[in-house]
């Protein structure tokens, strides 16, 4: 069985329920794909420094920071503001937009974002769009039409070169590259005019910005200006020009693109609708004003020292290389220095035996550890919860404060977002260390992020930003998982409700987890 059938711990599993997954594996044993990647002849090398120049966005960054060698940050926890901020930066860009995402959805948010990039290109802005190829099924026409614009280039990370019409056919026709295709780019970065960057957990799709009807993610991005942005741009350039990244034009048949690409793009994306009006809860209003600040010419920033960490683009090919330092290595080194407390926020939290031992050692030093992750009810990847559930009791026994997000409580409290008819799911990837260091980015705390996916994260030395996050962390939207007097797990809600099994789940769902637990190793999650 190849783990690419489970790839990426984000949304593939919900698109492939377990029955389809089993059928997929069975078919994979009968068919042998033999596609090969295309050639990379005549691919151009471009750099972020090629387009640097004075711009309105650069003026805003300079005016907002008043220290040329420093960095400044603003948290973006409010989904509507996080999306509107990106669109505003695209609208104000004059020179360049460098955009790197794991997923750009074939939905309202994805189409609206791509249309904004198209509009910027029509103004003369150079647009470089780098997307992982795992979730581009059905998007070849839109991306190809956008790519036809002379100021736009779209590139794909580790692309599928056969069977592009469906996710299933992509895997089946390229089984000879199964281990290679299991390596995905999970990074999320956005840079406007080389002056303002956004990093964090959000992909560009509806459920990351409270636009879905059934379920939406609680997530966090960070806006950055100053010297740290140069590090972001350098990282983008490294990925953009890496050998595992291919121009879209050599992967997708250019003959399939209509002769009138601009009209065709307009038609295919015209269904994008404006974001609904968002009545932001009063405690979160300070985090919903970034667009107004950009238009006024000055951002409200927290000045801090910071460092960007990024995995090498060829991470999977270098597995076992002792010289390779990963984002996870930097994360563990930072957390390992904690002296007082650590708060870990991760949607897919699979610590493994080694992780539990590290937590046990930290607890023996008197370090308080708090974990917020998804419950079985809120987890969009059932198999990821399976991995987490193996270590839940061990963590509770050593005194880790465990919290699991409740879809219902999150919806009812509405502090973490206006969910309307949908339910809440956790997607943010954040660590707070000693109330001083903030680690935020794309990395999940699981084996896939450690060994297979590429990740990017930023470490910020800022007690102020840590205090801000602690001010809106809503543990009352989660169940506290503890050991009952008889030694069994127990889930407790803030209102006193207590459960002796995973709340808000069916008997069948809980049975599924128990039945699969012996058969799926952590490395496949």
C-alpha cells in the first residue's frame, strides 16, 4: 500500500472515505502505471529581486515599522480579515506577487483569489504562482488560462503527468512514481512587492475563510514586514527554481487552452461571490482592521526579532541525510529549551513514542504542557485521529493538559469565528513557548510533516504576540480530556457535561477507529 493514497492529512481522506480507499488500494495492485515526469528544458530562473522597486506597499511597510533592520508582525486570526487582507495587498501591488500554496480551491475563495491575481497582472504586476499538484484535479483549464497572461507564470510542485482528469487516475497511472509522488509541498506563503508577507496555516479555499456551509477551519496567519520578508522571498525563490517544480505549460497540454484565454478565464471564474458580511465578536475586532490600516498607509505592528525556517524542496529525496535540518528539527530544539510552559496547537497531533518521551522529560523538569487538537468529531481526517488516539492516555497520565475542539461548542460560542450553519474544525499550527516564543506556520505535528511534506514556519521572539494569542484562545470551545478516578479517559465540557467516550460521535465512528488502529502505522498518517 502506498501512503500517497492517504496523502497530506488535509482533505484527501474526506474525499476518499475508507471504502473507496480500500478499493483504490485493491485496484493499485492490479494496475501498474509507468508515466515519467516531463523534461525541464529551457525553464527560466527568476528571482524576487528582479522586480524590486518603490511602491505604495513598500511605503506602508517603511512607515509602519520606522526601523529598517527590524521586523514587525500582526496576527490574522479572523478569517474574513485574513482573506480581505490578501485581496487588498493584491490590489495595491505594483511590482510583484509571489504566491505559494498547498491548495488553491476550485471554489469561491480560489476563484476570487485567482481573479485578483489576474487583475494585478493586467496592471503590469509580475505574478508567480506556485501550487502543489495534489489538489489541482479539475483546475487545469483555469490555471492554464491564467498562465496564458504574459505577466503570470504558474508552476506545479511535484506534478502528476498522467491521468490528470481525476485523482484516482493520477495515482493509478503513476504507480511507478508512488514514493516520489508521496512528497508534497505543504507550504503557505504570500508576498506583495517584496515588502509585506503572510504566512500561516490557511490554504486558499472556502473552508479556510468561513465560506463553507458544512464545516470551517479555525486557523491563524501572521502578517510580516521588515527584514524577515527578505528571508521569505529567498525561500520562495529556492522553491520556485528547484528541480522538483515544473512550469504548468510543460505538464498540461497547451493545445487545450482556448484561443481567447482571457474571456474563457473570466467565464470559468465568474461564479466567485463576495464574502458575506462578517459580524466579528467584540474581543476580536482589533484583528479585523488590517484592510483599513493598509488603506490609511500605516499598519499596527508588534516589533520583534524573528527567523524563518523552511524544509529543502527535495526533502523526501534526502531522507536519512544527517546534514539535513528540517522545520521539525528547529521546532523540537525550541520547545526543548522550555523552562516553564508550552502550548501546542495542532489539528493533526501524532506525537509518537519519542514525542511522548520528550513530553515526559519536560514534565519532569516542571514544564507545563497544554495541547489543543481536534476531537474525533471535528477532525476532517479520521485516520489522523486514529494516530493521536494511540497516545492520548499516555499523555494524560504524565500530566499533559489535553483539549479537543468541539464542533458544537465552537459553533455555539462563535468566538473563534462566525460559523453560521457550519461546525468548527481546528487547522491552526501554533506553539507558544514560555509565553515568549511564537512558532507558527504550515507544519502539523505528525510523521508526514516530519518526513514527507515540505513545511515552512516562523519563530518570533515576542511576549506581546504570545499574550495576544492567549487572550483569544478559547478552551471553553473544547473538551478537557482527563483520567477518571477508575483510570479511564473522560471528556469534560466547560458547562459540566461529562462523557466516557469521544463526544459528538456515533458508535460506528468510534468502532472504525478501534478497528483500524492496529493496521495503520504512524508513518502513513
